[in-house]
């Protein structure tokens, strides 16, 4: 990945359907949505290797090490995102147009990644995208209420435990592989957390 991406941090919207902006405060509704019963709602895969992210909940900008940032060719330090509702850091670089990469944690969301699966069961992502995957062995999910991937924006959520996930939001010029960039950032965050870096 030649450029590194802006950390546009996904703000938590407490009610389903709230806050759908596609920016540093891009909305990711986190409340338990109405609709399907417990018997029909999907659940996220179990996290086989829980990771302790406690340190990064108080210092989210430590999620990427100085060495990783050099690899991504980011020279500027990350900044805590004051608009986010959870621990969040954003990096800006390059431009114009500027590229950003954001990492956000969601300790306040009940049931972690499963909450996003429940939203899928309620049809919340139907106008956007919902694509389960794995990142470094952790259950993960590309999802957004609006599909702006061709415009250079991609969101990726990665489970750390069955109750906690983090998200990566990449925004870069149109035509760039923003989802690959999100994957690269997510892998680096997992590497950092796994190593206690």
C-alpha cells in the first residue's frame, strides 16, 4: 500500500437509523434493532483468540506503532478524534486531496460484532454492503449503510473479543483500493495489540 489512509472514525449512533454521514463521523448505528426475533437473527462468529485492547481504549493513537506508520509512509502523528463517541484516532496525510485513516473502538456496544449482524437481520445494510471476512484470524466485517467504495471510502469492523470490536475507516481519492488499505491497517492494529506494542 503506497499511501496510508485517513482514520475517519466511525461515530456510534445510539439508535438504529441515526447518523448515516460518510465522513469522520460516519454513522454506525449500534443499538439493538427492532425486527427479527432472537431465533432468526444472525450472530457473529465466536472469537477464537480474544485480544486484550485495554491499553488502546485509553490511548487509541498507540494502535499503530511508529514503525508501522513509516511502512505506511505516514509521517504525521495521529490525533484523537473528538467527534467520535468511543476511543478513536485519525491520521491525515498526502493531498490534495487528503487521505485519512481512522481507528475506533466500541466498548459501549453490547455484544460486539454480533450487534452489526443483528442489524443485517433487520435489513439495515440493504442499501450498502455487508461482507463477512476474517482479518489475521479474527472475525471481521466490511459494512456500511451506503456503498462509497468506488469513491474511495471503505469501512471494516474487526472483533477483538465477543464483546468488543474496532473499526477502520479509510477515505482516499476515488479509484484507490480503499478496502485493501483498510485491511492493511486492521492487520497492523491486530499486530500491535497482539504484541502489546
